[in-house]
C-alpha cells in the first residue's frame, strides 16, 4: 500500500455517531480500570470554561476551600506584610511639611548649610523616591529570594527588613539624622518590593483553584487598608505633629511583630517544595495540612504536582533553566510577560497614585479647605477599601478578564469627567462637590479591577518554573510606574493642570484595548491551559477552545516547555466540531512494527488507549452496555477501495459498544485490528 496521505471527508457523520464514539472511549477507560479516576478528573474539568465551584473536590468529596490554616496564612501575611506596604505608600503625604522642616533644621545643625526652597525640594524628592528605588530593587530580587529561601522564607525576610526600617524611623528624630531617615526609606522599600512580588504568588500557590482569586486579592486589600490607616493616623489631631511624626513612620512594625507570632505555623508552598526543591514527602505533608485531608484523598492535586515535577525535571535535563534573561527572551512567554507588565504599569498610569500622593492638593484646588481636603482624601481611601473587599467574591464569580476590562473603561470615563469638572469648577456652586464625587467614583471603578487583579494575575498566567521571575518583572513594572508618576505628576500639574488626567485616561483606554484582544480568562483554569493559548505571542487566539484538557497537559511535559508546540493544539473539542465539515488527515496505514517501533509510551493497551484519548478530549459520559468488538466492524464497513479513493466514510449504523472489561480482551481485540490493518 503506498505511503501517501489520504483524506477522509466525514461530511455525513451524524451527531449520534459522535455520541457513540464518546461511549466507546469511555468504555475503553472502564475496561482498563482507569475509568473511575479519569471520569472524576474529566468531571472536575468541566467548569474550566464556565463558572468555578465554590468548593474544592477531594477524591469525589466536596470540601470547603477555606481551611483554618489557609485563613491563618492569609491573615498573617496581610497584617505583617501587605498592610505595611500600603502604610508606607501613604504615610509621607500628610506630615510632609513637618518632615521637611526636620530635614532643613538637621542639615543646618550638622553641616552648617542653610538650604533654600529648591535644595529642600531636591532633598525631599530623594526621600520620597528612594522608597520607590528600594521597591524596584526588592521586586527584581523577589524571584531569586522566593526560589532560594522559599515562599515562606521570603515572608520572614521582608518582615525582618520591615522591623529594621521601623527602628531606624523611630530613631532618626532622636539621633537627628537625615541619613538614618533615608536608609529607613530604602530598607522599607526593599521590603515592600519583596512583598508585592512574592506574597501574591505564595497565597495563590497554596490556595485551591476554587478560592485562588480570593486569596490573590488579599495582598492588594492589605495595601489598600495600609494607605487608609496611614491617612487617618497622619492627621494633625492624631500623630501628624512635630513631636510624634517619627512614631507615625514606624508604627507599622506593631502589625509585623503581631503577625510574627504565626510565622512558625505557616505552611511552605507545596508546589515550591515538590516541584522546585524536589522534596516530595514534605510537599505532600504540607498539602495535607493545608487541605485538612489525608494525602490519599488528594488524588487530583497530587497528580498535578507529580506531572509538573516531571515536566520540570525533563526541562532541566534538556538544559532549560529559568533566569531573568531566559524568561524575557522565551518566545512562548513573551505575551504573558507583556500582559503582566502592562497590567502592573497600567495600574499606575491610570492615575491612582497621583490621586493618593497629591489628593490633598487636588481637593484644595476643588475649593475645599485644608482640613476638608484631608477628610475628603480619607473618604477616597475608604471607598477604595470598600470596593476591594467587595472584589474578593467578585473575582471568583465574574472572572478576571471582564472585571479588569470594565474597570479600565469606567475609570477612563471618570478621569475625563474629572478633568471637565475641575475646568468648570467655578461655573456653579455645586461643582466642587461634583468634583469630589467624580474622584470617589473613579476610585470605585479602579478598585474592582485595576486595583487587585494586576497583583496576582501573573501567578495564573505562568507555570511554577518561570512564575517567580515573571512576578518579579511585573512588580518591577509597578514600582517603575509608581516612580515615574511620582516624579512627573507635579510637573504635569504645573504645566497643563487638570488636563494631565486626560493623559491617564488615554493610557487606560490603550490598556483596555490591549487586554480585550490578548488577555484570556484565567478563572478556574490551569496555567498549562493559559500557556498553551498564549504561546503564539501576538498571534494567539484567546477565544479559541482549549486544545487539550488539563489532564493531558499534566501528562505532557512538551506542552509545558517554553518553546513547545503541542500536537494536540491542532485539534478541537468534539463538542465544538461541526460533523458536516470534518476533515481528518491521516497517513497511509502502517504495520504494527512501524506504528510502535519508535514509541516508548505505547507499550500496552492502556497506553495506546490513553494516547488515542489525548487527541479526543471527550467528556466523561455513562458507558453503554455491550461487549461486541467494534473496531473490526468499522473497518469492514468501509472498504479499502472507499478509503483509498477518498470517498466519505459512512456513519455508523448501530450503537458502539464498549470494549471488553479486561486487559486480555483488549489485547486480543488490538491484535485482531492490527491483523486486519496489515492485511
């Protein structure tokens, strides 16, 4: 028989035939005693493109996603790590004039230099910006720290750095040292950069899929709480005074020390232990602690860990290692990395930190008194906190994609309205209040999408191997955007005034358009699915059906490789195929020796059926009774002349039964098929 490619046009294949094909595959799995576990996995995978369940499935049982250890971990990291980040972002705003006077007097006493306004502005800019420089540095080192010392180790390190910075803050006034103040700002910036690059990754890695989004929101929630607390404590009636400003700067250490009590009980990430470190027993033990269930009840998650670990081992054996350069240069990671960085820097370019850094000035320009401006700024922080709390269940219910895109569009509209309202603020007596309302509306629209989602989206777009470095890149983009806005917004405001908000609106619109075309929905989906979709870069089709199930991804290290092209990416789900337009390209029949001589995986009937099933991705359906041989009948119904002439294959006229429910029967059937084919 000539070895040429032959096309079978199955234009007259009925939907009933497809259903019978599903029955055949399901019966095959049953016959090999893998039907029950495969059925469970397939049933668990059904919500991938739909809504995710609120509970996590453990070996067929429904358990609540939240466990006491997960709650403890979320609370401890939020109190000791995330809240201090937001606190240090907002704490310098209100007592700025008091700290500037301290710096001026200290420099005059120690160095005999009387600084003018311009020199004092330069020194103050350094004090503000060195925190952001520390944030960028901490973000870049976050990936290395998370892999070298572990996710839990990164939490301990950033807490130690935070306490050290607080001690320097409190001591700076008593020592009369501007240098100590600068060093404290640098160290707390390092700590904050580590937090934003490691804490979201840590929380999403230890969480089950059903509550992964809620755990990811905890870090931005803590940052929002920190900003609001700093605004309240910075009031002159609280700690914003000449005698207490240094205590104000270091007060966050109390939360860090309080959360340190829980650090010995926090778990290490099972994925880090199992996949990165290769400590299988310890990883299983930590997973069992987190889920509150025995290891034998965690079949699905353990299979994920084993498959991911095997994939990482194969990549390492082939010379693939993850570094900042390899992640940045890998073609298959280019689009997800671009998405993470665009979301992080776009969050800053949406103008949110411009509002919080200079909120008092904005409200004063709207006609409020100084005290009224401070309270209005606190109100904006309260709105931001409220919507971030609402976002915890919202991201799980609505998904990441539609929330962040809707947030971009609505925030851009609010920025345009804010520009117009400030321009005509004197046109009516109620315009100042409308201006305040617009600011609050903008903060609300920012808070349900642009606020929380960029912090943890990287952990859902990347697999475990490149994830820490990708999160570091995203965090660095966020801090760089923060630095750029902090340095340029005062100049923009002085040159073009309220029209600077139009620039923020423009960048937010560009971000929304980019996300519309390239950001896939990641809710309830495995990172291997996302990697498969995005590996083609800007040519990726994010709305195309997933080419293969998560089960097949877990069992194939090829799909997880950075430059891999999966064979199954050329196939669609059966349910998405129009039977009237099916075209199946196959090579000419081979002998059994030719078919399996170069294969190491097709060594048994179970392996053959599993391999064939990897191309179908059929959902689990009940098995139909019957034990009649099926494959020979299919061959008999289509004559060799029809096959070689390219004629359509006739639809199957009777119900397709399952194969015999034992391996011996399966082997005999396979031999019979191969004999007929070779003949």
